[in-house]
C-alpha cells in the first residue's frame, strides 16, 4: 500500500515486552494447537509432505509438522520475529522473514498454513496471493483467523469494555488489523480458485485468570503505555480493567476462530 506507514506485526525489544509476549504466545499455543492439529489431520498431512508455516510464533505447529512428515518431508517455518520459536529437528528450517515484502516460494509446498497471521497485515490480499503461488498443484491451504463481530456485540462489563473496544479500534487505525478477517477467509480462497474449499468457526468462553482469557488480556497488559498515551483509557482505568478481567467471576465470549481450507487445482 503505497505511502502507508504501517509495518509488519513486531514486538519491541525491551526485555519485559519480550517476556510478556512469550507468555501470551504460550497461552495461544495451549488454546489453539489441538484444533489446528485436528484440521491438519483432516486435510491428510502425511509422510513426505513439504510444508510451509507462516507467522509461526512459538513454532509448535511447525514442530508437529516435522514429526508428521518424517525424514522424507520438510518444513519451512517463517516469522518476522523468531525470538519465540522453538528448535526444530533436521527436517525443519526456521527463517526470519517479512512475508509482506519478501518471497517465500513458488509451487514448492504440499501445505501452506497460517494462524492468526493474515488479520494483522494490511497487505493480506497480496500475501494470500503469494501463499497460493507457493503451493504446488494439488497442495492444500489452511488459514485461521478471528472474527470479532460477536465479541463486540455482547455485553462486556466496564471498565474492561472501554479498554477492549478502544484497543481493538486502535489496532484497526494504526496497524491495519482486520477484526472481521475470519469471515473473509472462505470467499478469499474460493476467489483464488481453490477446490474443495470449506470452513468452520469456533467460539469459547474466556474465564478470568485462566489461559482461555490470558491469551488476550496479556496482550492488552503488554500494551499499557501505548494505550494510555493514545487516550484509549487512563492509567487507573487500565489497571482496574486488567484486574477485572483476571477475577474468577469474569466471563465473556471469545472472538470466533475461523479456519478455512482448500486445494490448489
């Protein structure tokens, strides 16, 4: 997007920011990996496949893929920030690469997977085009992102509602994040000619002080200085909102996690 100052999703270098993001990613891994693995098994990932993992985070799915495809297969795991990535065995390769502006292959892979990745990119259309290009004929795409429409329509107690809604709106304006990306996935795959395209959605309860909520609350907590500086909420209100979301009686619906998949002709 010419003239756009927004950049890829990156975590600041300060040690406390890194530690908080490491913890948040661990919660996301715990929350999402089981569902992702079920979908990969459904697609039929097996020995000998060549796989590409984009926006890999902790690398837990890349590690599972390495074990699944065996010594005859291979996995390339890409993230703009690989500080949080686990080590991979010999059939896996970790690459620090910005997928919004760097090439990552053409007709090379039996599987291309990305989770909670496209929603953060204002260049998502172009990146998805390159993901399809990276698939070999007959290869499978699996993409997973959120749709926050239901979350925003529910009753959320104050002051957490002010913090949460304000932070989401700020991400849209400043970073190009798309809160409805999940609803875009299936038509986007069909528009690009993928066959057998299908999708599913899942919503859960986020309980205060548990991983079911901390994957989101911890991300807000990490962004305190920026959110207060931008006037989303004042410091006292911020602290009260985070404390509220960590109480045992706090419970709200999560965003809808949408997964879509299809096969390249």
